[in-house]
C-alpha cells in the first residue's frame, strides 16, 4: 500500500506542472491573496501535506515539490514568480556562513584528535559518571548559543563531542535542541532579538533582560533532561582509549585539547570581546586561522593537513544547506499564498485571555515546517501580535514558540548539525525531540497564559 501511495505522489508534481503550463488561469500572476474563510484553510493544506509526507519518510525535496506545486495551484502563483522565489532561497541558505565555518573548523579539530584528547581528560576526571558530562554539554550549548546568537554553529562544535562521549542519546539530543531554541530567541546577539527590537521599537538589551529569567528556567529544564537521560540509560563512554591515548600524559592531552578549548572560548566569548574592543578580533576569520595554527602546533597534524581538514569539513554542511535551500524554496512559495498569515490570524479570533497562548501555538506551528529562518518567521508572526497590543514578554513567548517549533523542523540548521554530529537520520532527531519539545511547549503555553 505504501509503495502505491509513493508512486501516486511521484506522479502528482508532473500532473500539476502540466496543469500550470496549460491553464489560461496562470497565464499571468494573480495578486497575492488575503487568506480568509475557506481559502485560509486551503492555503494551509500544502503545509499539512508536506508534514505527512516527511513523516512517511518521503524524500524532503519530493515532499517540498508536491507541497509547492499544490500551493501554486491554490494561490494562483505563476511559474515566473515561483521560479524567482525558488532561486532566491538557495543562495540565501548558502549565505549562512558562520555555521559553515564552525562546521569546517570543528571537523578539523575532531580529525586532529582534539575531541579525543578532551574525551580522555573527561574520562579520567569524572570516573565514569557520564551524566555529568551530558549536563555540561547542554550548559555549553546554551551558553555558546546565547553569546553567539547562532544555534547551528554551536551545535556543529558540540554535537561531535557529545556523540563521541555518550553516543546518540535521544534525551541529550532533545536537551541540546531545547537549550538552542530558548537561547537564540532571547540572545543579545541573535538575528531574532534584532527583529523583535526592530518591530517593537524596544532596545535589544531591554528585551533580553525581560526574557532572561525564562531563558534560565528552560535551560535548567534542558540540563535536567540531558542529565536524567544519560543516567537513566546508564550511558557509558562509547569507545575505549587507544594505545596512543593511553601512552599520553595528562599534560600532552591538555596540549592536544588546546584547539578545541580555544574554539569553544571563541564561540562563547567572541561576541563580547568583539563588542568590547570595537572590532571582530575573535570573529570567524580570526578564530578560523588561529585554530588552524593551534592544530598544527598542538597536535600531530601539519599546517597543510590542518588547512585541508578545514576544507574537507565544509563538505557535509554545504551539501545539507543546498538541500535545505531547495526545500525552503518550496516553503517560501507556500508562504506566498498567505498560509503563514492565515495560521497567525487565528490568534485574533481567540478570547482575550487566550490570545497569547494561541499566538505562541501559531508560531510553533509555523516553526515546524519553516524552521530554517526563525528570524524571517518572526517578521510574519509578530506584526499581528504587536497590532494586538501584546506586552514585550508576550512577544518573547511567541518568539520562543517559533524557536521550539524550529527544533522539530527538517530544515533547521541546528537539527542538521545534530543529525551530522550524532550520525543519525534527521527524522530520528525529530522523533526523539518530539516528546520533550512538545512538553516544553505545553509549559510555555501555561506560562504565557499566567503571565
């Protein structure tokens, strides 16, 4: 039955393209519709269809194509307009340079043995209590994301270390995702906070200060999830020390770990140092070349091997970003129909006491299929909330809701980093996150209702 279903879906895009090309209705582009009534329901159908196909393990690009073509039919979007939207999405994704650079550097550090040495040091220090290591990874993820404003770049650095230490524990992966979501949506350095400041006219620092208590609450929850998950599953270090590692003294291991420590500190403290000195002294350009130099000085790699490892490390993330860019092109076509505005407008129909929770839920619903660009989603979601006169904290709750939705998105960079770092399919990451992210969403809805 499944094979028949998939074959039928495979014919759907070709049939729809034939209709688009031959139908006089699409001879010229129709104006962008305002989603109301039954039409608003129709605009959401492509999103629902894509999610169904993705959870049935249909290829991401096929699912996106089917949903995108259906959106073209529903919204009256011509081929010329769809083509321009599609072509704009790919370079937009490939322009996310910081995660690409961090991925490449992290891979070079990993190949040079930096993470292996760090793992050996941790193993010797905690006497097998891996749950403390898991909790530490979550704290690092929250701190790195909060300071850098970018969850995907931080995950690229930390996920391989976590995988080498304890393996692909679902609770730890979910904890990292939760920490990332609440950190980049409340960070003083993130695009999302900048968007909120721009739309509300309120300084970033004021928004960050207002949301900090809630950030700390959810980070604490994430740490507990990671700790309990590792302890309950009786996690062990995944690999024995090699003879080469066993023969090294603690001093030698610390030396090998220097590039990894520096990279983490650059990601954690870089934004603050750059702001203090007024120039990107620890920006991606500087910390990339410093890390390459440290790898050559502190490990067995030569300078050439260090540079080659950085280049090779970019292969995976560039491939994924290209794939995500294509998928996001179809999502943007769906957005052109007004589908996301239709979802958000539901909040306007809710009773006054439930406006904020409904808006949070609507933001989450949009974040799931389109979580690659949370900042862009906020530009669609927040104007409605601001027009309703919601206070700043409520705006922050909505942003957090979108962030949580992005951690169940197949196109989110953090999710892609988790898939790469923990060496599991992204569908497995999504399924493992579902219980914990939905639980966090439920708590966020309660908080947003009370406050």
